[in-house]
C-alpha cells in the first residue's frame, strides 16, 4: 500500500516520462519514415502517368537496351542510344497503360506462335546464325528453346554466352511490346473511316489536271521598311496562332560562353616523342607490357578481328601494312589520337563458326584435365559425340560464334582468347582440348562460313590531350574573364576581345539531358533549372565535356513556364512578325491587282509571268521560281473554268497570284470506291499518327528528371 501511495504521489512525473517515451517512439518512426521518403525521392528519375520512374530500374533497362542495339549493329553513340532508350521506355509505359484500358494484351501463346513462324523482322534480323534455319533464313524456335534450356550449364564453359542470353531476353521483351503496339495501331486504324462522297471527290481531285499561265508578285518585291507593323498587329496574329507555341514543359533561355581545352604545341610534341618510344619498344618489350606501359586506350585482345573493329581511317593504315610491320606514331583526326600499330597476322578466316563442346567437370583442375584427355581419346577413337556428352549429363548443342560477338570487346581473358583462336584455326570436324582456369573442355568445329580477312593487330592509342599545366592556364584565363565581367552586357561587350564567343539558346529543356552542343553538361543544366537561379543570374565556371575538357559559363536570360511560349520570345516574335509582314504585303499587292482582268494587265501592274502545268487539287501546286508549295493556288485553279481568268487574286505563301486556265484534261483511270476510301482513311491515319502520339505524351504528363542524375 505504501508503495502504491508513493507511486500516486509521483503520478505527474510518471505521466511526463511515459508521454516523453511515447513521443520519442513516434518521433523515431516519423524520422525513419522521412528518411525512407527522402531515399525514395532521391531515386525518382522521372514520372509518367503518375507512376514514379525509379533510377535503378531505369538504368537496368538502359543497359539492356544499349547492349541489344549494339549487338544489332547500331552505329549511334552511347548518348544517342540512351536517348533512344528513354523514348522506348516512355512509349512502352504509355502504350501498356492504354492497352490495359482497352483490354488489349499479348499472351505467351501468341509470342510462341510468332516465334514458331519465325518471320517477324525483330527475329529475322537477329545477327546470330545459330538461331536461324539455314535453309529458309527464318528464326529457329527450337534452337532458341534449346539454348535457353542449356544456358546455365553452357555458360560455365563459355562466359561469352551470357551476353547472348541477355540479348535474347530483351529481344523477346521487344517482340511482346511490338505486337502490343501493332494491336493498338490496328484498333486505331479501324476507327479512321472514309465515305463514298469523299472517295469520288478524291478521285476527281487526282484525275482532273490543269495547265495555267501564272502572273505573280513576290512578297520580296516590297521592302520590309515600307511596311508598318504595330504591336497590336503582332498580338492579334499571335492570338490567332497561339496553339502553335504550346509548351508541354518549362523552357528556359540562356546566353553562354563555351571553352574547349585543347593540347598545346608542347603537349603534342611530348606525346609524339613518347609514342615514338612505344613504337621502338613494341617488339623488344613484348606487346602486352608495352600496351600497358604506355597507357593505351585499347587493350590487346590477342584474337584476329575483321575490319569492322577499326575506325575507317585507322583501318586504311592497317590495310596498307605488311605482316610484322610497325607504323606510327600516326595521327587519327577522327578521334584526336596518336597511334602505334603493329600487324601481327593477316589471314582468311571464317566469320561464322559452328561448334559443340563437352566440359570435363571435376573437383580439381588436374582431374578435369585427366577426364578431358580421356574424352578426347574416346572421340578420336570413333565414339559418338552426343552420346558421350549425354554420359556426362550434357547436350552438346550446336552453337554459332560470329566475329561481331567479340571483336569490339574492351578486353579479353586468356581463356576466351584461347577458345576463340582454337575455333578460328580448327578445320571442320576437328577436335581440340582446351585447358582453362575453371577446367578443361573438348570442342569440335562443325561448320565454317563466310571467309573474310581478319587482322591480329596490336594497337597503342593515346588521345592528344592537354597537360595539367595547359588545363590550368586555360581555366585560369577564363575564370579571370568571368570574374571581371559579371553581367550579360559586359560579357557580350568584351568576349570577342578576349577570344571568346557568346552563344544563345532560347529553348533549353530538362529532357535534353544537358546543354545543346556541350558534352556531359548535366551539372550546367541543373544550374539552369535550379529554383534559386533567377533571370539575369550568371553561373560559376562549370567543367563539362566527356573528358572534363570543356568549360562553360551561362547567364539565364528568360524563364518560360509550361503553357505557351510568349510573344516576347525572340523566335516566336520573329515568326509572328514574318507572318504579319506577309499579310500586309499581300494586302498591298492584292490592292494593286484589284480589278485586273487578264494576265497582261497583271503584268502591267508589275507581275511576273510563268507557265505552270499539271496542277491538281490532290496536291499543292509548286512554283519552281519561288521554290514554294502553294495549296491555295491548287484550290483556286480547280474552281476556275478552262479559258477563264481568276476572278480574285490568290494570297499564297510566297506571293500573290492571278492566272489564266489554259488547259484542263481528265487523266485516265477507273474509279474504284473501295480503293479510294481506303486511301483516304490511310491518309488521315498518317496525319493523326504523330498527333495521337503527342496527345498520349501530353496526357501522360511525362516528367523527365534525368538531368538530376549523373
């Protein structure tokens, strides 16, 4: 009882203690939740249809996409491929969501049927002969299934297969998305219709052809200075055409100075002398040692490759050399490098090799080698390869190896080098035992196709780069200039005298991933779109470039929020002004031509004469002297009878026209209602094709924050 009384006397203290403990518990959970939210936001690379795009998930997709495109033989740069990956990724997300709403889906059975048929372009164009029927050229689903079933076991003996495995998985993913897109487009096409009236109109528009004598006065005949344009004129035209200037995302404008760091004469001379030493040592010191010693940008693979492994200018040098010769230092303008080249061998070898193998699996390397010796002797003694492989729980599947699969590798292990060289040099049905670091294998070549010239080349490549001293000198001079010119006006006034050039960009967007024309400029883009950056601000000097070889300083000149680009934007203002200018010139010319009743009278008013033939309503008339398409002229000609002069002057894109219809004829052709309805529907579908894509992108509210990630 005494204890209870004591507790009661301390009740307030106990309540405070318990309350504090509860607060601490809740606060801890709150902070933990905040940390989790911050971590999630830090990985938020963008957004589409309200769905957050995780940076890690997207990066995995990009790596798969780039690897796949390179295996397909795409020659685009990595940056271009990454931009392509973003476009595909966003399109996939949007179409998948739209298809779900419409009940469209692609089943596993559909994919299996398409792969069985083997004629889909995505499958036919797979650059690995092993997955094609050698007679028909179609995709071979059986070879594909066999590869997938035996992949885990086969890759232990041949690590190169992992790249093929990832490639095939991504191709299947692409195929599924392609079929889904086809279904969506088929449904869209079914919604686009024509009718018999339109079909007949289009037939007549196509088959009724006119020749005219044209009289025209070019807008350029009136000096711009003679045309008065008021601000109200510009505003009125802008309001009429405002939809053209829609902004789906915020746009900012900058003025900037970009400086490229380049090697000095002393830098070039020092590197040239160093490369002369490399050329002298490449024979005596050993190839691998020399390549590493002189810090070559490329490794020595130790396998023969095709000419496709080299840039065109470098291959021209290699092709002119004799075996054993060393050439260099040779300057390559294509990649700004000095090169030392040694041609070790040049031979006619197969581009594609079919082989099979048996891995001698064992607990130690010695046991593996002993087992491999036994397998090789059995095969040489006439044992059946597949039966022997089955005995060791292997399938001995037939696999094709192509030069493209390995010739652009950044480096190559000794195991892979021995494996590829063995395949290159074995004849059909020949056997060979290869002792590798993970065990021994027996390989047999089954087929050799497409004999090409291959080159075993040792290459020491060094970029003609600037030294630290040169870099500091260029940076210091630029920073001093920026420090002394802390306004846009000062930069523009003094840049030329300091050897710099002020450039301007009026349409900088986050989706560009950087500043146009400036490599690796994400940090610069982040400054442009930082919420603290205000109009008129000037950035610090920012280092950019693929090799940190560019400097940039920027001034933010304008901010255009999502909505519409305003009339104050220089480019918009110029376009609107030109339209108003043409409108006013057209008014002047039409007033001059008012009341003329013949081409001759129009000529007396200053018009030029020209014969234009084969005008139809189906397409815009083309005036060659003005290099201008004139759809309004086509319509006016069609509405004027043969032998008649145009009742009213026609305002065109480049001039005002009057004309006499000299000849009209009906072209041969039989009207087919179904054909012309189908053509009209196809034309409309083509017109709305890009529009519907833009509308889908707009409704998806795509947010691109890639510029925030390095």
